């Protein structure tokens, strides 16, 4: 895996760790929490990406280690800085690991086999 990507992920995780330090953690069993968190919305008019940001912040990790995510389609090529053809033929996968030592395994077992 690219060392620069691992270092960027490590720095991102370290920067965000401070945000969660003062948060009191609930003592729940994993089964009590449920599955991962995913947020999304759809509409028939153009909507700026900032409108998905606030609910997505709640999906960062539901406390059970199963993570969270966003499902989105219909990006505006002008806002994304891409052509319509690029948007229609490519996808983006972004993964943030709380435990940075998991990054190589995530890449090897999931990303490289499916992307």
C-alpha cells in the first residue's frame, strides 16, 4: 500500500481522535447497537453537497466498530470538477479506519479485490 496514503490516514485519525476524547462512551453490547450507519437522500432538484454533510457526521462510527457511510449518486459534473462521462463511469470509495493498523488488511482483503 502507498506509504503516503497510510501516513495521511494516520494523521487524519490522530487529528480526529481529539474530537472524541471528551465524549462519554456508553457501555453497550455490540448487539444492542445494531448495524452500521448509512445516510443518504434523493431529490429532483440540484442540492449542494453541504446538505449531506451534517447528517453524515453522525454516521462516522455508531460505536459498534461497524462504521458508517454515505450512498450518493447524481453529482453535478461542474461542482465535482469532472466530465459527465467521468462521473458516469467511475466511482469513489473512501475508507477511514479508527485503528490505523487495520488499513493494510482493509486494502488487501476488500479494496484491492473489489476495485
